[in-house]
C-alpha cells in the first residue's frame, strides 16, 4: 500500500495566509527602508562636501540633494549638525508609522549619522 504525499487543503490555506502576511509586510516596509538608505547616502555626501561651510550652507546642500532624490521624510531643519575634530558630523533620526491593516500599524525608529560607515 502506498502512502499519499502532498499538502492538504487546510495546510495550503495556512501557508498561503503566512506567505500573504509576509508579502504584505515586505511591500509596506520596503519603500521606507529604501528612503532611509537614500537619506543615509545623502547625509554622507553632504558631510563629505561640507568642509569649511557654515551650518545654513550645509542645510542648503542637503536640501538640494533631497530635492533631487525626492526625499520628503525629513527636511534640512531635522538634521543635527556638529563637528568632531576637523570632520563635520551630520546626524538624523525620525520615526515612521506604517499602517498594515485595520487599526494595526508598524512603528519604525530610523536613525543615522555621517560618521557611521
């Protein structure tokens, strides 16, 4: 007698629901993570090009980079600009609330600095 192999209908439904939930989470979170890495790249570029510049000039440089990359999550006013030694350090932090379904949402705290590599 041979035993049947395969997935039962109830197992298929459960795994389908799990895969759909993971896909929903990925689809909602991926754009925010991509924006975070864009902001991190812009902050690093701004810090590299800010030698000898004042804080308003650094904010203007960031604003131009952010306009090119269509970043609306944070503005130049949200940056924390300081100097460590001879190097300008630009830090940022923000939180993003991502609605998933009904009244369930995901809150992610993003933070970064130009001194991180």
